[in-house]
C-alpha cells in the first residue's frame, strides 16, 4: 500500500515538472490587418525556437516547458517583445503599427536619445509641415532656441543662412541621413542648392554646443541632423501649391507606392519655386527632386536615395549700401550687375546644380546587435557670372587680358566650381539585454575633389575664341574619422555617456609662397574630440544633466589659399560645458540650460594684411560664449504655447585690429580688450500662441501668432558703435485649416509675415579704413564716416516688410 502511494505521488509530480504547454499567437497592425510570413522567436533558459506567421498572422509553439520565456516578433516596423511566465497554455494577441523608420539605426548614430545629457531640440514632421510653405530650412528652424536666420534676397528664398548661439554656418555640422552636407572646403552649407528639401524631410534634430560625435566636418558650436528616410505602407499622393508676395510661388507633387509585397516601396517628389525677391533683381529660379526606393526585410533594409537641386539666383550678396539703407526708395537697391553702364547686367547670376546619391543598408543580426553602412556620392557643378568694367580688370583678371590682347573694353567672366564628394560611413550598435548599457562604434571616410577655374565668356575688346581659363586652382581633401560612444546606466536614475572621436584631415591645394608665387601645398591634421556627460532623474517628470566636450576645426579653403606656409593659421579648439534641467509634463514642458563655450585660436578677421598681401583671418588667443537658454511649451485646452529665450555674454579677451591708412598706404594697429564677439546678440527671444478655433472629427481650424526679438549685435569684434547692427523684432500671424474628405485630406495655410511692417536688417558687413586727405562718401554709397578721418564701407541685408504666403495641399 505504501509503495502504491509513493508511485502515485511520483507520477503526479513528474507530470507537473515535465508538463508541456502551447503558445498560440496572432500578430496584427493597428488596423487589425495581420502580419503574414514574419519571423517569431521563442527564447528561454536552454530554449531556442523559431517559426513564422501564416497569412492570417497566426503562429504556434507546442510542447513548451513551464517557466519564464520571451516571445520576440520581428516585423519590418520594429520588434515586438513579450515576456511570459508559462504555467498553462496561452493565447497571445500582439500589435505593432505600420509606421516604419527603417533608417533609424544610422539616424541614431548622429542623434541624441531623449535622455542624453546634451542640449538639443527635435522638430517633428508635423511641425515641419505646419511651417512649410517653400521657405528655406533656416526660416523653418527660426522658432528654435538661439537661432538667427537671414536671407540675401530678404524673403527666405534663394541664399539664406543660419546662426546658432552666434555660431556661423561654417561651424555648424549638417547631415542628411548621416551623410555630411557641409561643403568640404568652405565648410558652409548652401541651402539654396537643395530647394524644398523640407517637403521630403521626416524629422530634424538640432544639437547646440559640441554635441555628440557625427560625420563630416566637426560640429563647432552646433549640428543639424535631417532625416528624409521613412516608409509609408499605403499608396499616397500629394499636391501642394503656394504663393504670395514678390511674385513667389511653389508647386510640388509627391507620389508613393506604399509597401509592395510587404517589402518594396518607391517614393518621389518634384518641386519648382520662383520668387522675384524683396531686393531688386534678387530673383530665385529653383527646381528640385527626390526619389527613394527601399527594400524592407525582417532583419535588414536597403534604401537608395537621390536628392537633386538646381538653383539660378540673381546675386544679392553685395548688400544694400549704408547710404541707402534708410531711404524708402533705395532700400532695395542692388549693386550687383551695375558695372555695366545703362541697365544692370541681366545675367549677374549664380547657377549651380547638385545631386546626392545615397545607398543605405541596415541590419539586425539579433535584437541587441545592429549594423549600418552608407555609401554616398555628391556631384556638383556651377558658376557665378559677373560683368566687369575695364576699370575693374586689375582686381578681376590681373594682367591676363592684357597678355592676350584684350586690355580695352568691358568683359564678362564665369567663376566655376566642379566638384565630386564621395565616401562611406558605417558602424555597429550593441544593446545590452539588461538595458544596462549600449555601445556604438562608427567610422567614416570621405574624399572631395574640387576644380576651381575661371573663364572669360565675352569681351568688348575682341574675339575670345581659344582663350584659356584665366585661373585654375584644383584641390583634394580627405577626411577620416572614427568614434566610440558608451551609454551606461548606473541605476534607473543615473546614466552616463562617454564619447570619443578621432578625426584626420588631409588637404592638397595650390597656395602661395611669401613672394606670392603659386605653390602646391599639403596640410595634415589629426584631432581628438572627447565628450563626457551625466544625466540624473530628479523626479518622475524631471531630470538634470551635465556635459563637457572638446571639438577641433581646421581652417577653411580661403584661410589656406590666402596665406603662405609661414602665415598659415592654426586649427581652432573649443571647450564646451552644458548644465541643464528639464520638466516633461502632460500639459507643460520646461527646460533651462546654461552653457559655456571657450575658444582657443578662434579664427576672425582682424583687418591684417598677411605676408602674401591678403586680408586673411587670424587666430585670436581666447574668446568665449556664456549663456542661459530657457524653453517652455504648454497645451492647455484648445491653446498651444511655446517660447524660448537666450541671454548670453559673448566676448573676445583681447586682439589687435589693423586699419588701412589710404594716405600712407600702411596699416595702423588698434588694441582691444574684452569686446563683443561679432554676430552674437546678447538676447534672442521667440514666442508663439495658437488656438484651435474649430475641432471636430473631420476638420480643424487654428489661428496663431508669433514674435521674435534679436538684440544688438556687432559686425566685427571691436565693439565700435559704428559696427553695430541694431536690435530688431517682428510679428507673424498664421491661419491653418484642415479637413478630411473621403479618401484624402485638404490643408490650407496662410502666413502673414512681419505684420507690423518693421524695417529690419538681419545681416551686414563692414570694412574700416583711414582716409585723411579724401572723403569717399560722394563717390561710394557704401562709405560712412565714423569719426575724424576714419571711415568704413558697410553693406546691409534688409528683410521684407509686411508680406504674405498662402498654400493649399491635397493629400490622398
């Protein structure tokens, strides 16, 4: 009897310990459409099984032992992970929306995650769409902290620029899908080359300060990361038309196939933009296109992008002469093309075409390990054309025309840039299964080949057939970099990032020796850029952070070709500290950040003529930016509000200014201490308030008003009152209407800009000199008397007064 009881107990307990169960699952998207033929993994202690769903989204695992297991579903749109403590057979229903971000791996390589101890702003696709009426990128980003935007034509179309914390465009790193956009030689970004880029942009992240390691030229005060790659699952079409003041109009068409056979997709856009400009003859004739094709698999994605742009803009980069800037009639005067007598030269234009090719690959070997690689090639070619009177020959052509028997009469020249930029970026991300840490390794190699040459296309003095180029200066630049990023969580509250980048630059070009003789030169630099930051949660909705980083930046092309080996400037160095606090609530978000940017050997114009007779930039020992940024956004009820303000002190510790004396033909030196950094206002503020006037299931109507204020800034580093660009402010109003209809959506957007009709200038330039025996003002409208016999030449870039843009978009 005892033996029977023991045997019965043994059999029962054996059944319990050896029990096998079934896991039955179904995988759907947010519309209850099943995911068919996708991989499902079951993982546990000593357990590793794989299966696929059928056409109904069904999967099944049988004979599964009891215990804790993990079910991982791998969709083209990301992973679904579910932990189960199996004690009986179960049925699972899993959902994942079909909102693909197939290129999120490479994007995350250059972007900061939400909890990173960095100072950054994210701009979503919805925010871009609300402001996108064809205006260039700097104007759409003008609502973000510490930004000052400017436009040569005064309208936001054509040549535009952006400064962040006073940092100029050559020091702002810009990438598209991780690929560098900055010109390798000038280090600047010419947004005009890619018109209507925002219509293909899915999101933007702006990092202020040194930021995290990225690809291309080093971020030396800010970086802007644009992502154009995402995949829509449904077929779609969109037509946008907009227009407004100054003969401005834009038209674009967007088409997409949606996801074909659950794996393939093709999207495209074509755009045209035309504008007469606020400044005389500052026309913009812009065309662009975007094409992307992708394959999206369970574990990898392949994407091919083509981004094309062509611009033909009438030059407006001279600025309006100081003597005309306050004249209501002459305020739009453009000196470009006026060397031609009688009517201005009609083709004083900048004409450039640029095409970007990108091939992106992302793969996930398993949940914790991801790879990415991008091959890219950019082809650019174009020129700017100028009419030169015979009196300007010496500066424009040297003795070239005289040597070829063309020393009398006017001439027209074209200065060409023919360049190729190509390379590869790649890396690997590893995510610890316990979420304790993540590790990123990344690297890049780029090569730039730039051919610079000039040709005479017409001369009043005679036939130019067979005339050679009047100058040619070719250059090659190579850029190699690698970085390691570690994100480590000490606890749920405290985390750290450690980031170090090594970057090597090699630049081959034709420069000058001290006698002014052309000489082939080769410059090499190696930079080490470490960063360290800590983030701490100080409450359920608050966190604080601290960041310190170092950045280096090599001189640009002009710095090299206008100096000899002996006078060649040193690279710049930046030490950046950021200390911030954030509150992230359901209705209210707050942020405050203090920053310190300390420069060693910053390059600035001092007016000094170097050993080859050029006004080249010089290194100054010490300069700094110390500032406080505050942001607030709130969505109470039907209202939405946002505001940001930057208060800063931007100083040069000491430098010597060199002033030409046109009587003695010598330079005089003036020493300055503790002066303002140029183009660095002490105050920048932005505020916006919107109200939803109508909100229903099918339609919305929103009215909003915004204001921006930019404080005094200086055109040079002297702090001289004559070099001050006065403070300005402007107000905008916007009315947005959206309505759903069967199979589509209608959006109408009306933007009234500068509603107070303020007379403001956002940019200018200055050149100071002494002229004891001659007053240049009657002969030169750019000339202005400062005091005594000291004069300056100044050109201003005024912006349009009250103007309007309106657009309509129909989406299917």
